[in-house]
C-alpha cells in the first residue's frame, strides 16, 4: 500500500524538513521524491503542478501545497479529515 502523503523535496530545503517533522510527529507515513539533482522529475512536477518551489505535498491525489498549507491544514484539523477519507 502506498503512503497517504507524497512529498517532493530537495536536500537543501528547510521547509521540506519542517514538513517531514510535522508528518513524523503525527505518525503519518509519507513518500519523498528527491528532485535535487533530477531535472526530469523536477520538470515533470512543474508541468503537473506549475509549482517551482518545494516542498510540493500531495495527500492522496490532492495537491495540498507546500509546508505553509500543510501546517494550516493540520492546525484546522482538515489534514486529519483528508487522511481519514483515504482510509
């Protein structure tokens, strides 16, 4: 089974680390896709989302945004509802 959260990151992104810590603290499994040195993966991500910065975070198939959006979803309880809806 795939983790409920997929996050595109780079090795030098401090907001990526903050998103990782938030998800780990909640016990949420996640998959990371490191686009640091992978121009093809980065280009595919930009084509798919139009986002040029990381992290880019998906819950299921839903693009939730970056760290700020993830933080806000967690703060309001919406992140828990999204995760629960995935089963």
